[in-house]
C-alpha cells in the first residue's frame, strides 16, 4: 500500500475546482432556457445530489454511516416553513435559518451521537429521525400530521428555485472536493480507517468527526428548505420520511461512496434507472430495483463511478507499463484493507 | 499519472453534464406543445399500486371511464374530438414520490387535470394542485376532511356526517345500552372522524364513554379494551388501518370484551377482513356503493369487473374511480377547453351523473350516497338503507 | 396504572424480544445490519400460511417446519451473497440487504396478494385469567416460546462446539480462520439461525395480529429498538430489553396517551443508546 503524500499548494484540486465552478455557472445560466418541467426536475435531482453528497462526506470520507438524513431534511423544511409563516422575514433569511438550525441540531445531537461507533451510529441516527417524525406528527403548533403550507407569494419558484438548488448542490460538491484534497480530509480518512492510530498521531478524533457531522447536516438542512419551497406543503409523512435517508445512502453507494463524483453518477442511475423508469411497473419495479441494488454492490462494490473511471483509463493503462495498485480508485482516498 | 486521470475524469464528467443539460434543453421545445393542439388530452394520476396501500380497483375504474370516452371518439375540445390519455404512475405509498410524480405529470407531461386516489395522500395532493393551479378531482376522502384550499380540488365522496347519522340510526334499532367507545388512528383523518362521529352520536342520544387515539401500527390495544370493559360500552366505533383492527378484534375476543355493535371504518373495508373467519362476522362497514341501489353504470361495472372483484367494497372502488374520471372528462367537454381556469369553472357547475349518483359541488364538495354493510361469512351484505338490504345480524364474531 | 395493561405490555415484550434476538445475533456476530430482517419475519408468516390456511395445520405445528424452511432459504443468501460483501465497504451489505427486502416484498405481493392475512388458531382469540388479570393466550404462548428459544440460543452459544466457533468468529474472524474455523460457514449458520428465530416471530405475529407484504419495516424498527436497548452479545439482555420495550409502551400510553407512544419509545431508545452505548443490560466492555 503506498502512502499518500500530504498535498501542499494543492495543484491537484485546481482542475476539479475550475470544473466545478464552470459547471455551476453553466447550470446557473441555463435557467432561462429550461422549461418549467425541466426546472422542477432539476430541483429534484440537485436536492438528491446535495443529500447524497452530504452523506458521502459524512460516511464515505469520514466513515460515519448515517441513516438520519431525514431528521435534518425535516428540521430544514420545518424551520423555513415556521420562519416564513410566523415572521415577516424574507425567504433568503429563512433558507439561512434552515442551514443554521440543522447545524445547531447536529451540534446538540453530537453530544450523544458521537459516543456511538460504526453501525451503532447508523442505528442512533435512525432513531433520531424516527423520533423526530413522531414528534412532528404530534406537534400541533407545527401543523401536526397534516403539516404546514408555505406562503406561496413569498417563496422562490421556477427558475429562481432551480438556481438556489444549483448553489446548494455546488456547496455540497465544493465541500466534497475540499475534503478530498485537503490535509483535513486526509486526517478524516485516517480517523475513518484507523481511529486508534489516528489518535496516536495526535489527531483529535472527536473534533474531526464533529467537523464532518455539522456542515453535512447543515447542507442537508438547506436541501430540506429547498424541498419545502418546491413542495409548498410539507408534512411529517413527506419531508421527515425515512426514504430520504435511504435514498441518500443508495445514491452515494451505487455511484461510489468515498469519491467526489460517485454521488453525481448515483443520483443519475438511481433516479433515472430506477425511480423514473420503473414508476409504472408496480410489483416488477420492486424486483428490478432490488436485484439491481444487489448486483451493483455485489459486482461493483465500489460503485459505478470508479468502474467508469477504470473503463475510461484502460486505453492509457494499455499504452503505459502496468503499475502496481493500478486498480485503486483514482478519485478516492486510499482505504486500508479490512481484515478477512 | 494520477493527475492526468483526474483531469480526464473531471473533464469527462463535465462534458457529460453539459451534454445532458443540452439534451434536456433540446427536449424542451419539442415536448412543450404536445398536449395543446392535436394530440391526446393528457390527464394524470399518482396512485399507490404497491407498498402499504394498493388501489388497483380505483385505477381500473379510471381506465374504464377513459375507455368509454375514447370509444365515443374522445372529448370535444375547441370544436375537435380528441382522445384522452390517462397517465398512471405508481407512488408505492410514499408521499414524496407522489408529490414528485404529480409535479412531473403537470409540468412535463402537461396533464390538464389530475385524479386523486385515497385518503391521507389526497390531502397532500391537494397542496400540489393548488400550488400548480391544476384541477384535481378526488374521492375516497370524506368531504368533511377536505382542507380549505385555493379551490382547485374537487371532492365527490360520502360524508362522515351521513355515515355517522346512518350508523346511529342502525344502532338505535339494535338493543344496546347506548354507551359508545371510539378508537381512531392519530392521523388527521382519524382524529377528525372521531370528533365528528362523537358529536353525531351525542345528538342521537348515545353516550360517548371514551375516545382513544392510537398510532398507526399499534398491536397492543389492552388500554383501549380496558376502557371498553370498565365503562361497559356496547357500541364500538373504530377508524383505523386494517392491521390495527385485525389485532384489536383478536384481542377484544381474547380479553372478553363483547360489544353488541361494531363498525370498522377504513379497516373492515378490505376484502382481507374475510381472513379473520368467524371473528369478523357481524362487523359493520361504511360503503360508498351497492349493487342493489340502482346507481348509474351498475351493470357496466358488474359486467366488466364482477368476475375480477367479487366483493362489494372492491366494486365500490371501481365505481369510485369511474365516477371521478367521468366528472373530470365531462368538465373538459363542458369547458370545451383544456385551460385550467376554464376547467375549474366547468367543474364548479358540474352536472355529471355517474357511478356514484348525481354530482353538485358546493364549496368544492359533492356528497355521494352512503350505505352500511355487514360482514357475514366472508361477504358484505347491505343492511342500511333497509330498503333493498338484509336485516341486521348480531355481532356474532365477538359475542 | 392498570395492571391488565401492564401485563399485556410485558407479554407483548416477549414477542419484541424474539424479533430482536435474530437481528441482534446477526449484528453481534457478523457486524451486519440486516435491513431485510422484517421480511424474514413476514416470510415466516407467509410460509406458515401455506400450511395453516391452505392445509389446515395448527400454527404451532407448522412453526418448526417454517423455522427450518426460512433457515434453508437464508443460508445460501449469507454464504454466497452477503459474506463476500462483508470484506468490502461497510455500507455495501447494508444496501444489499435493503435490495433483498425489496425483492422479498415483491415476492410476497406476487405470491400472496396485498390484502392483509392472518393465521387462524383457537388460541388467537381466547384468553385466560391469572390472578384476576385477563391475558390473551397467544401472547402467553409467545412469551413462553421466546423464553425457550432464548434459552436454547444461549445454550448453543455457550455450551456447544458450534457455539464457541461462533463466538470465536465474532471476536476475531482473522484469528478464527487461522485456527481452522470455517468463518464463512459459521456466518451462514448464524444467519440461518437468526432467520429461523425471525420466522418463529413471524408465525406468532401472524396468529396474534396480521401481516401484509409491507409489514416488515415496523418489525425491523422494533427489532432495532430491542437490540439498541440490549446491547450486543447477551441473549438475556435481548430478552430483558424486549420486555422493557413492552412495558415502556404500556406505561407511555397510559401516561401520555396513545399518540405519544412512538415519541417516548424512540426517544428512550436514543437516550439509552447515547448514555450507555453498550446497552442497558450489559456491563461496559472490558
């Protein structure tokens, strides 16, 4: 296993950063030429990308597998709705409030959550999200089981909403890029791969796990606000549904967890290949979706993106001398092999 | 080496994204006009066909209505006959999927009208109809439960008040001590149902001994049953999902709580109630349709689906779907246009007479008839209105 | 506080424990979070319905056969699908079991339809009086059977050669493999055993309540709650945790009303997890 060198001056991050900025500006500028249907679809896809990427940073790069995205979606959606309904504040402040609210919730929950390791963390986050959903259903001030309706005249829609979704998704992509290419990310990977060794080298495990949990939760909260703007009506069944958490995991894993572009591919594959393509198939859709998920993790356990990378690199590899370790994923932080 | 692959990878992905975006943009100009002139008129529904709730019967009713309309050459819009295309999407009982599908039906497929399916999802769908300003015709949501929206949702279904009135008339004819126990799920529908039935019961001279609400998925009802036995309530009203009622009926029998009259709102409507065997005998159920009531299109429904669905509640769901879709298509014909505002105006003046009787919307709501049925050996018999129905049997399953 | 209700809570806890035991075993030994556990439970109920509904067997007679049947289906799934995945990324087996759960739901829908089903038995709707308390017979049977199955599981794990192989593989699979233990086989046996326990829970659930193709998810959450309360590695802990969960539900329903039941249960679940990550009924890891 080769030792990764600490990046300095990060020339490696330059090109991806340029690419991200270009794509963001292009996507942003596309808004006027897109139809209403495409804008709406764009918002959906970008929101999924945001939560899948946030999950990816938390789980793929920092090793904290979460099943709690729904909790932060819900906190973001409800914060925005309650601010808009009960105060005269404009939507940008409500959006900001959602991010801050979800971040604070994460900070608060970190006290108990960060005591948990591995799969226990997953169970803990799942418990948080189910408890929050039950609480919202019983909380009459927040609309109880029927939920809340946002004031339509004071929220962004169409092209504006799409552009907000582009910016939020770009933030998520930017965070992933930063983590992928920074010394901070390298320390996170060390905590992920070998906690005791990382601690021995003077890396504060608690602070690094916290530093991954809080911003990813804030991003998920922003995604919740975007969904509230899009759906206009939010209810515990919808915005707090555990399906958000499952989708975040599915998309990131199918695309390739621990890689920057994996979630992008995963959103495409899961949303188009499964959700949309199968929506008039009934029982058969369950069969195909189940079988596909199993096939992907069985035969492409690192996800679709690394597979595509390898396919794209094959011509070069043939021209050059085969390098040892050439099958490591180019885009991922190297992972120490597990036992067995 | 790593650096070059990186650059290649990112360039590749960037190019792919741009190409996808460009492809989408190219699509835009070609698809936007599809529903406006000569093509079929698109109506859409997001309905649960898998997961917790499966509503194949309502979907079959929609399809029957569309088939009928297209057999006559379609609907006349702007002086031309145009066929109707119904888009049915399965939302797997998931609220988020439903919302996303409704939005894509309207924004991408240019559906001019929507059909609502059932229950709580109807309430969430109303928010979308109002936000997208597209008419939505729904049933299976008792009219009292339709929230006050912005006027794009039209609900033609039975009224909780009628159901309660009929039930208490049936109950007054049976020999009970008039003490009543009400148990509902604690969602919006359950809680409103509980309040309304309690009010009607008190007016009809019944005493509400206790009202309990339980979360969906409850399996231990000992607390509710305790309230029944300690108050001696002989009339039981349950408004819950089927699995909850199954568990409660078994537990009631085991714990020897013996009401004399019990109605299972929502839950006893499932044909699966028959799998309770004798235990389910005598349980009352509220019906939206009966084959002996002389409603329009009864023969059509029985002829087409009488073999596939043998149960009154299933055929009632087919009737419901047929009824909803007919209301929407009649309004398109009446408006002579697919414009949302014109369609909404036509719906307000709807005079459709379909599988659930005549329609007349007041405040977006139109009442359809209510029947009370009773389970007996795996089948439901109509017991109210007494005319055309069978006599009320005892609640032998729990006795 | 009504004693009838408390008694019903304790007895219902027996069934929770049985559902939690399988998921806890798989998680403890294999480190696998099995999202298809609910479907193993429901699969047991459906398999039993073939014998009970269609051939008129008594559910308790069908129970051992059902347990064996579900275990036979589960063994190759672990051996040839899930075990190879355990070597890679932690989230891969999670996704695979989610895929299995979808497949199983489709199978139930296709094979048995979507209407609720239930397993008829005379003891499903009979009750007995003990010390003036009225108790539902099926829950008493379920409680007894859970005690029995917990005891058997405990004895197998602590007193048999197979059990010590399981414990070795659980503690350190690499070392166990060096010592000549066939770790993949041990994993598959454990998974099959857990599936058999799940199937038993399914038959009892089918008799006491009802089941549909999508009933698995709430059962999975119940199982996870039990596991979290119990902590890993103690069969007795799982049993106590199931009972504690049943009591907690009963008490919260009486104190706060039925609507708040889930809030109380999941908050308690979370708090226990946070304050004692090793579980309520287990000493801190030494």
